[in-house]
């Protein structure tokens, strides 16, 4: 059930959808857009609707199935990414099963400390200069063509998984050294030459970029230009969401750093890739959620 149906049931959209009176001058179909409601206004509306649903439920003022449908519609509106596509915290001590990852360059290892997994570790000697876009593009291609290169100047690992075009990704990450570069993101096709990626540059400015990879090369969609310090010995959480309209946000430890929109890639993805172009990183866990088709 769409949210509009829910709002109609509350009488919120009634006047907006009412037909104009007979004889009235026809108005333009579209007017100037004043912008989206603020998050505070949306939260207030959701709270009000939840209260109305609870009241109707207690008073048995509506069919129980209808009440359930209303709750489901609100849940879906608040969290549209309700399909778990991938989850791995590496507590099983390996990356070869459940899910299976493929190393295509460099080396990866799962570090364990007692019964607590520290995560999927990748260490690559820091380059004399920041990894170029060409080097990372070569790493992407090599990864998906499955051409292992133990002596490569990068390390890459990927896992095939169907990912909807709208998604919510969450990474728990340790970073140890300034310099270098880490790329993470979903890809399309057996060659992986179409992809979205987050690129992290420890100790640099910009420190975070949202990228689109396509036939025309790499496009920087948006950047966080201030320096970030993920090398403080703490575990950090990166959250990346993309909705059906192409609106994307990237947040670090609950704070939104990048907000952008891009519809350059509209089809589902075929897997997830991580490339280390210099530095020491531990991927503690990864979760990817998608939308219902």
C-alpha cells in the first residue's frame, strides 16, 4: 500500500485531490515546486499518523487487516530498504563461504582476536603519490576478470551478489595509516566497467568522494572536502543509501557528509568490490539491503 493511500485514509489529501467546481477556470497542471518537507516536518507527520493508527486500533474503529496495512505502509516509508541482500561480519574466520569472496589481487586475511572478529584485513604499502584514477580503474578490471596478481600495487576482493539499484549499505571500518586510498561499491556486468564507488583518502582533502564509473571514465558526483581522521584507533561506521530516484547520502558515524543525486546508472548491480590502493584497513562488517521489486 502506498503512503498516499494512508494519507487519504486520514483525510490529509482529500482537499488536494478534490475536483474543481464546475465552471472554474482550469489551472496549470504543475506549479512552482517549493521544495521537500523538512525531516522534522516528516517526522511530526509520521508520529501523528502512528498515534491515529494506535487510537483506531484500540477503539476497533477499522478492520484489523486495514490497520496492519497502514502500519506496513508507514514502516516501508520510513525504511524502504527491507530486503537483506548481503551480510558478513567474518566471525567464521574466513571469506571463502557464506558469502564467498574472490581475491583477484594482493592478499586478504581475516583477523581474529579471541572469539571476536576484527575483520577482513588488507595491507598495501603506501604509494609515493596518491593512487591515480587510472590505477584504480585497472584494479577494478583486473578484479572482475579474475586475474590474480600477488605482486600488484593494490589489493582487490569482490563478491557476486544481486543488488537492487536502490540500496542501503553499512560498513564498519578500521583504518590505520594516513595516505593511500580505499574504494568500495557495487558493480555491473562481468567486467565491472559500470559501477558506483565511495573513495576514501586518509589524511587528504578531499577525504571522501562519491564516484560513477562508466564507458566515459570516472565521474566525481560529489565530495567531502574536509579532512577526516579515521586513523584514531576507533571503529567507524560508513552508511551509504540510494533511493529509487537516484538520491544518495553518505554518512560517517551518523553524520551526513555527502548528499547528491545521480541517475547515470539505473539497472541493478551484480556484485560488490573493495580495492585497497595503499594503507591498512579492516572491514569489520558489511551489510547491504535492497528494495522489493
